[in-house]
DNA sequence: AGTTTTCCTGATTTGATACTCAAAAATCAG
DNA sequence: CTGATTTTTGAGTATCAAATCAGGAAAACT
C-alpha cells in the first residue's frame, strides 16, 4: 500500500499505464485503429514496445482500455443533464448540445473515434455502443421525441435528428485538418471555438434563416 | 485505334482497370486507405494482385486514380449549379445542399473518404483538396458569404457554415453502421432517404424550431 | 497466317507490425 | 540493506501486406 496524505500516489506501473492510455487515445483517434502503430505509441509514451504488452495484453485491449477513459467524460455529461431533469425536453436538448460542444473541444478524440468506428462498423463499434455510446444516444433520441410531442420540434425521425446534430456539431472539430488544407483556417482558437458554438446553437437549433421581418440594423 | 460505330469500345486493359478502380473506391471508402488491402481488392475485382501493379504503379496511385472517378461526380454538380448562376445565393446554396444529398446517397464513398482523410490530414488530403474538393468548398463558402451579405443568412464564418452543413448532411449517410448498431435502424431505405432529405433541408436550412405562432393542429 | 504488343499471373522479395520471452533493472517491504 | 516483486527491455519470431519480375497467355495488327 502506498498513499500520500493528500493525493493517491500511483505505483510506477499504473503511472506508465496511464501515460500509455493517454498517448494511445490520441493516436487511435487521429489515425484510426490500424494506422496507429504499437511502435509509435510506445515511442510517444517513451517506453519500449514490450512494455505496452506487459500492461495490456494486446492492441485490442489497449484500445478498449483507452476508450474507457472517455466513459468518465460522458458520465460527467450524464450527471449534469440528469440534474436538470425537470427542464423542458427542448431545453435539455439544447443543454446537451452545449455540453457536447464543450466536451468535444476538450476531448476531440471522442468525436473522431465515433466517426471512424461509426463509419466502419464491426466489433469495436458494437463495443462502443454497448459501453459508452448507446445509452447516451437513446437518451437523446428520447428527448427529441418528447420535444416533438410537446410541439417544440418539427416531427422528424428522432434518431436521424440526433445523429445529424452530433455530426454537424462535430464536423468543424473533426475536420480541422480539412479546414486548414482547404481554407487555411485553424478553427481551434479561442475565437474559432466561440464562433463555432454560436453557429451550432443558433444555426442548427434555431435555424439558419435570418428573420426577415426585422431587417436593416441590429447587432445581436 | 479501335472504336465501334456507336460506343467507344474499351480495350481489355482499360476495362479491367475500370473494374479495379470501382472495387478499390468501394473498399477505400469503407475501410480507409490502410485497412483496404491490395489482395482483397484484387480478389474482389477477380484478378491477381500483380495485375493491380501492372495498371497502377502502387497503392497510392490506385487510390488517386479511384478518386478521380469521383471528380466526374462533382463536376456534374458544378454544371448544374452554374446553370442556375442567376438565382439568389441562398437559393443556390439550397440547391447545392439538395444536390449534395442526392450525390451522397448515390456515391456514399465520397463522403466517407472526405471524412476519413479530412480527419487524418496529410498528403492525401492535400491532394484531394487540390484536385477535387478545394474549389467546390471555396465556391460554396463564397455563396454563403454572398447570402449573408444579402441578409438572407445570419453572419457566421462562412467556411464553418459550409463544413457544418456538409458534415451534418453526410452524418446519417456515413454513420449508417452506427445507426444500425445503436438504434437498429437502417437509414438507407426509400423512406429513410426521403426523411433524411426532408430533415436536412428543413432542419438545417430552415431551422429546427417549429413556428409556435401557428400551433395546435396542422400536418405539413 | 505470323508477329508484335498488350495484358496477366505465380513465385518471390522486401518491409513493416503485432506479439513473445528470457533476462536485466527498478521498486518496494521488512 | 536484502530479498522478493514488479516493471521494463532488447532481441527475436511469426505473420501479413506491398511491391517486383520473368515468363506466358491473350489481343491487336499486318
């Protein structure tokens, strides 16, 4: 046993394992499962490749372990949302979108992995759904359904709506390299993030069309 | 020289090359560049692996060649859009979205590849931008800019708007596996596509909020 | 027909990557 | 400090995928 007075002192093993998970999460998210090489992860974590296999049986286990880091992130959102359970479904949806944006900017790996595995399908996607995506998505879809029932949202297939909102919101974050290559713009700046949040919450949730009844001046 | 009277008769070589490109496009888009194996492509195209290297020097060239197939698709959109050059920027944007949806359903490979490479960055993304993505994106951004100048759109960074629209619209298409795994729903059906087009054009372009001034009944 | 050119393939080489293992090094408890 | 335990590693294996090449089949041309 080894604890310091204030902070839990991790044993050496757990410390390197944590570092490996961190590096692995980054690489998996940026490159995808196959492109991310154990050797590269080891190098980035400044350990030998064999150390990876000491802490995690194989690449697949490492991936799963790294993903479970993200579970904590998602459960944070769940906690905040459940605290506001008495708000209207639409208000909850809006809040979920805001949380989604904040979390996505803080942990861009999440969105990239969902996109990568969500396109490819397969075992890892099923695992993701079972362990950290499915419940959240179904909860959001249910919120959308209720918002529609309340007449706050136009009636659309709620599952499509949820996926579309998330994909649209994550687009600018996930496709930052594309924005750099196509426009020479880096969206990940203070102003960029603010503009993005503004865009999503206004454009996607309130509509892209300017209200033509009150034209001319105004700077909202 | 070898042409038939009515149709250009492709030489044997060009025929197999075309088949290889077709198969390769599918595999690259579904699996990504690295996961797609030359052996599997060869098998699917019913030729030997060496044949791939006869027609295309290496995997990279094959990828580029397959991508150029998509250039035709995009130029079709360009043609239709330029025919309507005198419409308002907003109308053109709307039309572009509709075209984007149709084309994306018909060629799901396009969106998947843009997403894959757009997240990863690197040489292939730069190549894509230079050869078949950049001009289109800049044109759309310019349309958005003009729609904003005309007061039809709220003022947002036009590049972000374009990316968000595309990502949101392609979301349901690209993430079909996720929708199956999470919701047990297959969006790629006749009704699914219709609902999707409805969702995007209404929700993303006209706003998600129902007009509360005219509540109660109505079934639009 | 015969001849030339194009096209295709089996066998092989090259390179990279996940994974193993025995032994060394670091860590920790008493 | 000392011995036991945990952690790390260098070296090595097995596997799989990309790329090469020489020889032979098919097509095109005269």
